[in-house]
């Protein structure tokens, strides 16, 4: 009797497990369906409002586009517009864009260093810390593209003390002409540069709080001064957030209101404007690739040997 009962027991267990396995399988499928439905609005929005316009603008850059009453008419011209912009009519790139790129090369380190220092200060405990955090983030809320454009047009973002000190003459005297103008323009609009630091300060502040306080306590016990602590603990711990802010700042600066490319893109000739936009997009990608290369090299130099 016991032998027959022991023979029947595995079969009963198998029959009991089968519905459970089926339920788990159905639950996994249901979770996949729910996840797909959850991201479906983003996927549809990306395909319709981002991917399709990008591909269509690339197509228009190789065509002469005419808007008629019957619709959009295109005729293939190949790389004609790219050749005209880069070679035949390079004034826009070499006279307008290159000075702006030099300005960006000056502005990016200023914004990163300023944001990092302010984030470290705002992480300290002092009276009114929350109010100061709000003050540094307020320009992000109020300073939209149109408002920044109005400030630039009215000259409200410039520092009058720079002109009174004759800084432009000093820069022209000691620096090459290719760099004196962009650096002087950045210094003159220094207030606007600092206004573009709100998001970076917030990211740095969140990154600084990820570093455990016990590490600093151990450093103080070992006799490390604040300067050594910054270079040996804070800066290496903030490296990923510095890289994130560099990428964000590059993208943010290339949509700056005084951007010469954005102001030149018009609807008069969609083919030329599309070609110009794609050349500009390639330059932005080069800046981002350079940031990736510098970050990878920095992380490799900071990592222990053999890893």
C-alpha cells in the first residue's frame, strides 16, 4: 500500500505544478505586454515627431524643394548644397560658425567649473541653503529662449565693468585675433553664461550627495586637508557627473539664442537649410565624440593598473 502511494505521489505533484507553471508563463507574457503598452506612446511619438522629420530633412538636403499649391515637389540635386556650403559659399561656416565654436570651447569649461564649485558650496550646511538652491535654479525656469534673446537684444546680460577696464583692448593685444573676439564676447556676456548653469548645479549637487560621508571622515582621521580631499575624493567621485554635464552643456549651448546657424536656417530654401542643419548636426556629434574620448581616457588613467 505504501509502495503504491509512493508511486502515485510524483504524478500528483506533477499535475499540481503544471497549472502553476502555466500561470507563471502567462504572467510573464502579461508583464511583457504591459511593458510594451507602457512605452508604446514614447515609441510612436519618437517615430512620428523625431525619426521621420530627421529622415525627411536628410532627404530634402539632397533635393531642390518647391512648395506649390499641389504639394511639395522635389528634384534630385545630390550633394550640390553640401558643396556650396562647405566650399563655394563657406562664409557662413568660417566667418560665423567657427567664432561661435570658439566661444563654446571657452564657455563649456567656465560653466562646468562654476557649477561644480557652486554645487560643493550648496552641499554645505548653512542657514538659508534651500533658498540659495532655489535662486541658482530660477534662471532655468524663467530664462527661456525668447527671454534670453530679449536680454541679449537689450544688452542686459553684459558686464559694463569689462568695457570700463578696457578688457577688449587687452585681449586683442595679447591673444590672436581668432580667439580675442570669442573670449571677449564670452566675458562680456558672463551673466548669461552663469544663467546656463542651473541644471548643471542640480546634477552636481545630486552627484556630490552620492559620495559617502564616511569616506571624508576617514580622510580627516588620516590627516588629509580639504584641498587633498577635493582632488583625491570629490573630483574622482564626480567624474561621471562631470561627463554628464559636459554632454548636457554641449547640447544646450548649440541651441543658444545667438547661434548663427539657427538664425540662418530659413524656409526660403528647404534643401539648403536641411543641408546646413545636417552639417551643424555633424559638428555637434564631433563635439560629443570628443567629450566621450576625453572621458574614456580620464577614466582609464584614474583606474588601477591592470584593470
